[in-house]
C-alpha cells in the first residue's frame, strides 16, 4: 500500500472539509432510554443528533464519536458506506443514490429491496456498487473520491496495513470519516480511540447521519414511527416468565453460529425490544459471537429459532429446515417440532429494516398477541400483511421518505 500520499491530481475537496478530533475529546458516558436500547448519549434533541447552527458562511457541523465535529458546507453527494446500516439510513433520508459502495451488495442489496417493496416509491439501486471489503486499500478510497466516509476510523486501523497516518491522509486528501462501529456490540476499540469512545443506539446514530444530510425533519418523523412501534409492542408484552425462549443463530457446517438477543448494541436493535428469554443468555464467547453443536443446542432447546440472514440470498430456508429435520439430534429440537424455525433479517440493519425486523420478530415470537407471521418462501419480498395486522403504517413511512 502506498504510504507516500502521492495521488497525482486528486487533492483535498474545496467544498467539503472535515476536522477529526481523535484524541482528547471530552465525551462523558451517561444513560438514556430509547425504546429498549440502552444509550450513553444525551437526551436533548441537539445533543442526540449532533446538530449545530449553520454559520453565516453556510458552514454547518455534525458530531460523532470517535471523530468529533466534522464541518460541511454542502450536503454530500458521493458517500462511502461499509456496513449496510448506513446505506439503509441514506435510503431512509431519500439520499440512497449517494451511496458509492456497500458491504456484500449481492446479499444486502436484494434483502434491503425485499423490505422496500412494501414502501411505495422506495427502492435502492445496488447492482453496480463495489464491496469495500474486497479491496480495503487507500487506492480504492482514492478511486471513489467520496465526500464523506461512513466508516469508523477506530475500526479501519484494525485492518491489515492501516494505521493512523493512513486515516489522516484520507481525511486530508479526500474527505472525512463519520462512523461508529463499536456501538454495534459495545466492544472496546483499540488505542488511540479507547477510553473516551461513546456508544449510540441505532436511532441516535441515524440522527447524527441525518444531521450530515440536513434531514432532521425526516429523521424525527421516522423516529416517531419507531417510538410508537416500540410502545405498541412493549405495552402488550407478557410477563417475562410467560415469554418464549429463543436463539438467534446461523446454521452452517454442522454447527450453529450463535448471537445474543438482549445485550447492548445496535446489532440487537430488532430483538432486544421484544424481551424474549435468550436460551444462551449466560453464555460467554471469545468475540462477537460463538458456535455450538447440536447437543448443546438441544440442551438449551429453545422454543423459537431465529435464523439470521434467512431473508437474504445467502441462505435457503428450505435447506436449513431440511438439515435440522434430517439430523438425529436436530429433529428433537422443540422449535423444529413446533415448526418455529423462522427466516430472520440482517444484523447490519438501518432504520427502515429495523421497523420491519421488529415487526417480524414480534410476530415470530408472540403470534398470539401480534398476529401470525405469514409463510415466507425463499427469495420472496417481505410478506404482505393485511393493514389491520401491520404494527406500523407502510404508507406513512413511504410518504416520509419520498415526500419529506
């Protein structure tokens, strides 16, 4: 990888500048409530969205840990995204055409459009987008020439051949970073970012991205839909002792890749509000997830199995169910015998997917309260649900996105 910063004709963008406060920022952890998502950000609207008043020159700032304040003088039009929550955020803000890259587009793109199919006038063109994970190099960043990078520099420096000097070069010559990765699991970043790193919920992070695009109105309207959805669900949840046991897993190579349901972090923003009893709640894994065999799964014997990525082209749920029912131990699982093995959504999900995945999970866990989850066939869009059984209004969400 070129360390010299010699990029020929590419120079720092005149109309978009970023200042990254990487060290020494005074960010204090607190606690607020966000529909079941623990948070460490302030609860005031301005603090929540990182908003500042535009100056007479038209400059405005957005703030996010760990990068600090970033200054803009126009709305970005060419945007790097890695993980797909950011692409979904841009679609939600009606700026999906600004996305110039995304993680595993042939898996995430169709899955996102499975949800958007139920929102009139909303879609996402993903077919020609490159996957940054295939070529995570400075040269790739220069080739895109992004106005802003929705990527956490604290994560970027963990990648091979990347260091702080590379981060500074990209900021100086192309555009600022604006991302927060470790809020996904409340993991610990490495130096120099450890110690003052702030965690956000999914919707708080969305609010700060909305500030970058000067789309606070859309953000506030969509967040109101989310808050109402969470209130509807949590008002009707049964007592904890009457809730099902569940697991979130991915089946592959004769083992179950396992994930928690109720821990902090925005990767669980679609399961934590439902409050099911996590069959592996006490399990401790060396990393972000673990793996268990069939015997361990039978010992836990959950009532419900949520198969992560099941609504993406990567997995065929007919094959998953066949693997379970044909296995001498798998066929003994209570969830298998009760036909409660469900295709679930994506872990890297943004606000639109969050609404659908919360509704999906509610129906899969509590059909007697929120209505039966419809039959889902491989490759189908998100199922059509009768209006009187929907937990949020598709028309309302679509109008917010398309009309503002």
